[in-house]
C-alpha cells in the first residue's frame, strides 16, 4: 500500500500497526476527528495531510521524518510551531 486516504470519518486514533505499511508514501487523514498520531516511523512517507482534525501539536512522525516533502496541518488547534520544523530540509 502506497497511498492511504481516510476522510470525513470520526476515528478516535490510528493504530501503531500503521508502521507495518513500509511502502506508504502518502497519508491523508482529513476531517477524521484525530487529536494525535502514534509515534511511529514511516520510512518512505513523503506527503501527510491532517487537515480539519483536533491536533494541538505537530506529530513526532512529521518532525522526525527524513523523507517528507509536503505537510498540510491546516484547520487544527495548533498554536505554535516547534523549532524542529526548521530541520525538515526536504519540505517543498
């Protein structure tokens, strides 16, 4: 599985087993009722969209990725951006 799109459903959480999706390059979890993502590593992830959730801080998954190029965290409850964000050198 390379692309996972889940929209407009009220999930409570995403299981840690998502890390088993070793070929995942695009993860779209929009309007899914999420407040956080599990602290897992997705080695090939390039795009993450978490639009319209209840997230209050940027998930570690995003901040520690070496492959991520696109992030959409709009329409969440994030009030400040961490310094770690500047280390994501692949962001376009």
